């Protein structure tokens, strides 16, 4: 059985991102992409355009001083969407957070055009980034 191309797309994004290679991860996104990050922290909002998405990711690495780990537990895909179940660990300012996320992406012409992040505990995320 062959692997769906959108599964490979998401694997490539996570492989680059978990190495801190934001530029390579961004190469898999459309120029007009939108990344929706929930909550009330400084990171929350709809980050529109590739420059904004890169700045968002860069800020995450800056706040954590690169202490971000993601283990992809599962990826599923259709022709238009892909999802990933991810176990994530963040550390910053003496705080640590480990949590599962579900990330869902819309795919257009082989690239991510829209991305939604759904944490297991939104209150914990807001507190961590505060």
C-alpha cells in the first residue's frame, strides 16, 4: 500500500520543524497560508502569509530557546486535508509542558494552505506562554 502524498507532506514539515529548520518547514506552505493558533497568549491568532507563519514559529523557538520536541504519533490524510496527532514538549523560564495536540491542515496544490492547532488543554497552553 502506498503512502498518501499529504501524509508525506506533513511528515516533511514535522521533520524540518523539530530540527528547528523553520525555513525548510515553511517551504511546504503556500505563500498566502494561514496558521490558526488558539488561545489568549501572545502567540494566539491567525497568522496570515508565509512571513507571519515563519515569525510565529521563530517566536516559539525564541521563547523556548529551542527547547521544543515533537513526536508524531499518527498522520492521516485525504486529497484536501491532513491531520497529525503529536505529543509535544516545551520548556521555558523554568516551566515545562508536555501535551498532545491535533493539527489539521488544508492542502492546495501539494502545499499547506491553512493550519489549525488544537491542544489537549487550552488553559495550560495559555498559562505556559504567559
